């Protein structure tokens, strides 16, 4: 029942580029972020502990002063985890049914099974004497909402601490940054919702949360390198490089730490491993930053030592929205199953820039086919072009189909897109749409018509 992914989520991505955050043993790309504060506004601080903690950063757990509350069966755990990933948001009944039956094979009793699962979770909270002002699972059209007080969810506390650390790092306060990031990483006990991941569940949202840990770990190592503690971070960076051998930022930091510790040859070997892995996996060479650092190590550039010159800044400057699109494409390729992502927001530079960067990245890869399709006011051209693209697709070469400004197209869009998704079979197909608003608000019934979809606000 739980061997495939389900994704219909809305991800808010900042319009401006910001440093990415990561930690050891996880996936790439931090993609679910707290909405950024207005310029000049203070970061929120971690709230006081209310005595109850919903723990998602590791094995799923509801912790209280008297011990963890019992969660029985995978249904309860899967529904609770998905609600925690969307805490304080309404999650549609259809989305939760896809959590339980990701293959679309829901039985006739599916709605009743879901209702029983929700009722059982409410019973867990009631028997554990969890105050309703701390946590409550309420029915709210078109589904359910898990209301959580501030500070109850470990994922929220992690994000606040990681953001505080990142801000301190950007402000040139590495000691303060290291303290906040160390506290953020201390909340982790394993992979996000570990038992679900081990059972085969592969939601993009969980991968995004895991990637945030990797980013926070890299930020922590960056801070400690600026503090002169290069020996202390080598072991962790070596483990991260082994787990994610094509991740450039971890390799940057490892090379610098090794060189500063007097291990020039090992630093050069770390670069060679990165070069070989990128060539093998993607047919590309390391980026300019890694190549420049490699050359600086060969020439023993004095600037590599912080005491002799300005420290090097290896904060990732990747676009979170672009990283999300590439992560979804990797998911499509790995699972050989189609996915739809809608870039929702004001038409113009943001959407156009993101599509241009996506195509540029895919052109460098050379292994992905990109199609631009027409729309037409009634959606007829959209349907024809989508079907034509699908006829030329193969199970072995990823296909990205781009359709822009769908807000100008009538209500036929869900049927056109849904038909292609349902008939794509094992084709690694990523459909990228742009629109002025979220699909469900433009075309009511979108969520029911289009399975496996994600909306990104840009």
C-alpha cells in the first residue's frame, strides 16, 4: 500500500535567491521553507516548550511528559505524517486517500477507512490528554486540518533555528551561527518520518525536509570553518560526501577543511572523486567554484588560510524554485511516473527567468527532451500538443513539457492534463505549467482530475 509517492502540495518559494540550508545522510535541495519575513523584520524565536512535542525529524512520535503516545498501524502514521507536513493547513480528503492508496486502487470503503483513521488519531490525542489549544485535528472542508500551537512541531523549531543560524552566518557572526545550527541539527534523530521512508514511501515533501537538514549541516560546517575549527568538521563532511558524492557544496567544504588541516593530497583526491561522479551521473564537470578551489589548493594560495586573508564563502546560491523543479524531475525519472508542477504567480520575469534557467540546466545535461506546447483559448491545442509530445516519449529518456499562461485557457485544462497523466504509464514525464493563480482556484476540480501534482508559488 505504501510503496509509491503521492504529491499534491503547495510550496512557497522566495522570489529572491537565498543561501540554501543542509546535514549528513540526506537528499538534495531544501524546498519547503517558512515564508520570509519583510525586510528589516526580526526572525521569530523558537517558542517555549508546551510539554507536548510532535516529532517528525526521525521516527514519528507524539511525545508528552508521561511518555510517547501510542500510534497503531501504518495508516495512522502515514496520515499523521502528511498532516504534520501541512500543519495548520487544510488537507483535502482526496489527498489523504492518495496517501493511503498511492496507486489509485482505493477500495469502495476508502472514505470510511480514512474517517476511522482520523477518529483513531483524535482518540490518541484525547487519551493522551493533549490540550486542544496545543493540538487538535478538526474537520474543515474539503478535508481536515491539524492545528498545532507554536513550538509543538520539531520541524518548525528546526526551521526557525536554521534560519537564525543562516542569518548570523550572512551577518559575519560565525560563532552565533554555529550555536543556532548545532541546536537545529540536534533535533534530528534520523530521516524524516523514518519508518515511513523505510516502508517505501517516497513523498517529495519528505525529501525536501531531509534536504533542509543537509543544507543546515553544510551551513554549520561553513560556520565552524570560519571559526577556525576545520579539524572538527572533517569526519562529518567525509560522511556527507560519501552519502551524496555529487553534492558540490559538501565537497567544497571538505576540500577546504582538509587543506587547512594539512592534508593537501586528500583535498585533491576529494575533488577528483567529485569530478568522476558528476561525469558519470550527469556528463558534466564540477562548477566554477569547485574548479577554482581545486586550482587554489594546487598552487597553495595563501588566501585559503583565514589568518592570511579573507575567508572563502561557499554558501550555496542556488535558486530554491529551480532546485525544486530539478528534484521533481529526478523523482519522475527514478519512479518512471509522470508529475505536474504549476508555477503560480504574476506572469512575467519570475516565471520566465525560472523556465529559462531550467531549460539551460537541462540543455547542459543533454539527456532530457524539452517540448513547448500551445494552449489555445479553449484548450484544444493544449490537448493536441500534449498527446503529440507523449506519442514521441520513451520510458528511457525524461520528457519535460512546458505550457505557459494557462490562466488564459478555459476549464478544459484539468481534463487535458489529467488525460495525459493517466495515459503516460511508465513514461518519465514532467509537465511544467505557468498560471496567474493556483490551479484549483482557476479550474475547480483540478485536484480530483490531476493526480501527482505540485504547485509552486513564485
